[in-house]
């Protein structure tokens, strides 16, 4: 999970008209998350249409159903896992308002919560951020990156430096699982 910048709502009238999933608004949220789920960082559009999620559940907060600041782009798996799980005292991490790195860290393919961080723990558990399929996809991505890095480190300068710069692009914010990959790419 990475920190995201909430865009300006492109079609506020649709929210007034009770259409939180208007195509213009959905596109803005997709672009803000780089086409990734705002929680697990999987590329969504390659396997599904993706969903507009209510950060605070609309069943508990009906007054926020059409509030732009309560909407985000997610995969179906994270949305279904989170469902209506909500605790006002221990809210899920909101990547638009908070930096997930303040709550979470990476160990191998796992996303873990920092010591005594109940919000990080609740977010991981309620949204299933360490479900089997995610762990497998993260491992594939990490292995691919490490293989490229090891091959790159065997090269001579200046090609080595040029390719290391290219590898750094593989951990940029728009890449799938960038939170996990950033931890893995430790350049000399």
C-alpha cells in the first residue's frame, strides 16, 4: 500500500445525482492509483473492471456514500474482504489521507504492521493483504527483479550504471507491488 494523492472530482454533479461510480470519476480514481488497487497494489484492470470502494462503509455511513473523499479504486478481492468491517476506534489505513509507511513495513513477501500498531494490523487482517495469491504474485515479481539486479551487477561500467537506473524505474509508484519492491531493491 502506498500513499496516494486524491484528484479533484472531475464530475461532482454525478455525486449530487447519486452516481458515485460515474465513468469520469472512476477514471480519475484509477489514474490516481496508477490502475492498481489502493490496498493491495495489484493491477486491477488487466483482470477485472475494478470497483469504487467506500473507505468508510456506506452501510454504516450512508451520509458518506456520495462523498468524494470517501471513495477509492480497489480490486474485487480487497473490497469483498473488507466488506463492512469497520471500527471507529481502529479505522483502516486510508492511503489518500495517510502514509501507509507510518503503519506498515515489508518482510519478504509479507506486509506487516509496525510494533503495537493496531490500525496496521486491522487493515492487514480485514483486507487480507497477505492472502495466498498476493504472496505468490509478490514473490514472482521480487524474483524477477532480483534476477535482473543480479545480472546487472555482473556488468561493467558504464552499462552497469545505465541498467541500474533502468531497474530503479521498476520500483516506481506506478508499478505493481511497488511498496514491496522498494524494500527489495537495495542498490550499492
